[in-house]
C-alpha cells in the first residue's frame, strides 16, 4: 500500500486516520502516541513526519539493545542468507540448538543445572499459561496464589492471575486465584509502609496458608514478579522474596517467577531473581529474550516435567529468526556487561529523579531497579494516607506523558491509577541520552505541575 502523498505530516495523518478507522477500539499505545515510526536506531525513533523521539518504552521492555542493534541485524542477515527454514513448528534446528545453549549459559547456574525448557506460543501470556498448566499437572491441584498489582497477560489463566480489575471486565473473575498483598511500600496494603509492610505481607501469606479455615485449598503454584512492571514499577524487597521462597518450599508449592519484563539484564542483573538469590521452580521468559522478535519460553526444574506430549502445543514455537536474534542478544548482554551497566545508569537516573522531589512535590515516589524506573505522580494538595502518600494524579500523569511526547520523549504510564511514569530505556542508553531523558522529563513534569497549581510550587 502506498502512503498518502503530500507533506510528511500529511503522510502521518493519513496513516493514523486509516488506523483509527480500521483498527479495534482496544488498541492501546497507538491512542496516546500518534507516531508512525519509519526508522529506528538504538534509542531513537523517527516518525513519518520527520520528528525524532528518545524511546523510553522500548516495546514495553522488549528492546534490551534498542532498535535495530547491529548484533541483532547481523544475526538476522546471516540467518536469512543461510537458507535456514524460517518456520519449523518445534523441530530441532541448528538455530534452536544454539538458542537453547545461549539461554542455559545465561540462566542462574543453580537453576540451569537441572532445568528443562518448553518453547511456547510467542507471547509472554502463553508462557504464563504453560507455567500454570505445568504446575497444575505436576501437583494435581488447580488453585493459584497471585498478588495485588500483578500483571501476567491477557489469556484466561494469565488474566485470572493479573490484578488489574479493569482489564478483566466484563469477563467473570476467572480461575481459582487467591489474591495476596504484594509489598508496595508507598501505598502499603497494610497502611504501615516500608519494610514493616513487607514483613506483614509475608506473615499474612504464611498464616493464611496454614489456617485450616483460611479458605485456601493447597494451591498448584504461587506466581509473582520480582519487580512489578505494569503494576507501577514496584520492586519487592529481596528479604520478602526469600520469604516467599521459604514459605512455598516448606509447603511443597511450586514458585513461578514471571521474568517476562524483568529478564535479560533489565533490573541490573541478568535475571531479577539473582538480586535475592532465590531459585524458583519455574521461570517465565519473553520480551527481550527474542532480541526484538516474538519469543516466549517456560523454564522449570526437571522434576516438574511430567506433562504429556503435546500438552502445551502451538503453531508458532519455532521462529528461526527470533532464535538467532535472541541468542545474539543474550550473549551480547552478557559479554558487554549490560546488566551491570543498567544497574549503574539506573541508580544515577533514580538518584537525580529522587532529588527532583524537593523541587516538584507532585513527585510522590521514585523507585525501581536498574533500568526499570517508576515516578509516581500525586496531588500534593490532597489528603495523605496513613503512610503519607498523597492521592494519585492520573490526569497530571497523562499531561506529563503528552508533554514528554511534545519534547521528543516516549514515556508510558502504568500503576494502579495510571499515575506512574515508567522508564524502560534500552540497556544501551548512553550517559548523554540518560541526561536528555531526565531533562525532558523534568521539564514536562514542571510544566504540567505549574499548570495544575497555577504556578505555585
Ligand atoms: C510480567 C509480565 N508477564 C506477562 C506479560 C504478558 O506478555 P505478552 O504481552 O507478551 O503476552 C507481560 C507483558 O507486559 C508482563 O509484563
């Protein structure tokens, strides 16, 4: 199809207009980012209207190396030129063999030693379904323990485990899911905050599971994110994660860690579980592990490998190009020390954002791990809760997002009230780019906050 003729802006508007008239009402990012990307390189995206943006969304955390990294492009070109079949169901290929090697080389050693991998349909949500089915098969139980604020995907089982109520409607609340309180220091489910909130969460989980009248049948699994992404960039304390590992291990409950967004260097370690040192029974991986192309796997202790042949099948489980791009990406992250780099740059960015709180009281909280950073915006004139957190400010956050876009910065929102600015830059972000992101962001927050308060600080 040819693009409309006229100015680059006309071209953009024509494409957006056709998208608006032909695509579903459920489209997401396209609603808030009226960009028609035509070129992308590293952290920069260029739209059909010639405007350039720094991309702090990175395909919702998928693009660990940014757009079109040479390592990825080389791997793709080599594979295309080799004549390898591009689609092979789940047959063995040299590319898949190599990918599996790259994955196992880079998984936490204690976990990889006795792990099996299952290639899933190429979306995180399918790997979550596989993990649930795997543990249900192995335990002969059905129920799942999942957390407030969790995001696990849009298919039935993953959606049931997800916390966000809006995306579940109008479906019946699915599955046998027991909802547990995730430690969220800023908006503490127990109204106490800090480490104490995490301790109470662990105590609650343990006592509930041991309460013969607690209403919870022995579950098939507990599923959690070490850092909640969509839930508002909430890192769980390492001690709390170790408690979850202890509590589940002592009760024979498989622990599934969903590393779809946190994996492949994002949090400052190759895998987020490495910060706490826990060894889960099952890891769910997707996004960055395909090196920009669709890929999802579930990796688990071999003891759980009791499911039947074909128990979790699917047509698109053998994407040769994704295997090549993913293997190159995982090896490059490790060889170039990009997880360590994410830790350093992320800490610097978080520090500067935290310092901004003094000047801009609409910044309620700054948190994150590595290059998964959240800035929660609040209404400082509203009544604070018992932990001192002011009410969330979703309209202000939407204005800041628009202000960022006007300044050439792509930033998405998340969190309970869509009031958390989420920064997910590529791990390859340079120091200069990090400064530019923070300058634009600070400017956009200051402008939107001045408009809200009539210029008062
Ligand atoms: C932690 C987590 N799990 C699962 C998913 C679902 O992945 P997908 O959108 O590829 O189905 C996501 C997507 O954002 C995620 O962040």
